[in-house]
């Protein structure tokens, strides 16, 4: 499945999508708006994530 489509399906990822007036697309994400496709070029590091994330909640979820 198209990775950009996956981003659109999850509301947590919507801040990563390019939009008018929004900051530049992160370096680890390549978006071709003409072709309406996107590619994850690499995994982001913690400093690349600008949305609030509570890492401990993620760890607790996956440790169940």
C-alpha cells in the first residue's frame, strides 16, 4: 500500500503531511505532490519528530 496513503489513514501522522502554509516536509520523508505519492526515505530520529510524543506510553502499549 502507498505509504503516503498510510499516513493519511492515521490521524497521528497527519501533521507529517505537506499542506499549504505548513513547514517543509521532513528530510526522512519524500513527497511528490504532482504524482500524489510519498516515500519514507529513512527512520526519523527523536529530534525529527515535532509532535508531542509520550514514549513511555508507547513502551507500555507494546510490552503488553
